[in-house]
C-alpha cells in the first residue's frame, strides 16, 4: 500500500513532492485524516468539505481510480475538468489530478468549482461535488452521500 507522509506547515502541509496542501494534518498516511488539534487554526468550510470529500471519495488515496474513470484523491471527473477549464481557462487532464502530485491541483479544481457555483456550506459543497451543480444534489442519492460525509466528519474532523 502506498503512503504519502505530510509534514505540517502553517495553515497546511507540505507533501513529499513539495506541494503545499492547505488544511492537511501533521505527519499521517494519506489513507487517514488525522483529527484536528486544538492548536491548529480553525479550518474554513471549504477545507472541511475537502477533507471529508477526500475520505468519502477515495479513502484519502491520491492514486484511486473510480468505476466511471474518476481519478485522484477527490475522484475528479472529466465533466468537472471541463467546468474547471470554462471557469479558469486552464486545460487540465485526468492524469494531472492522479497521484500525489495531483493533490494540489485536485484541491484547486475543488475550490474553483465551489467558488464558481456559489457553494459555501460544507453540506452543499459535499452534495454538489458528488451529484453535480444542479438539483440532483438534493435527491435520495445526494442524501445517502451526505450521510456518509456526516459519518466521516463525526469520526475524524469534529473531535
């Protein structure tokens, strides 16, 4: 099993590749999200949603590949990358969000997506990442996904 060890830096972490990863915790394998420590600065809603989504989507594995071809720690899809290109003008391939070098770019796609669509609360960010920017985020599958997110949040983030 691959492990990516992250070292804490002010407001985030620096991975083995030297990429700064906002909101990640001190010295832990990527397959787990370490609980927040009281000494850390309060996390933003987007960082909280990012941490939850990474656990629900891939178990924190930046090398994950989904059944429909999703890639990386946040299971980025081709549709999300098309949105990202339209939002930012940057062309990105799925291979660029795959693996430990793709974590920072996946995070940038996540941030741009939610900023563009105006999603700011943890619940709506989680639901829309999984179900898209439309009303489907609030259907039964969106409810099921949100329950998974709540379990992850209670287990790892809200301690």
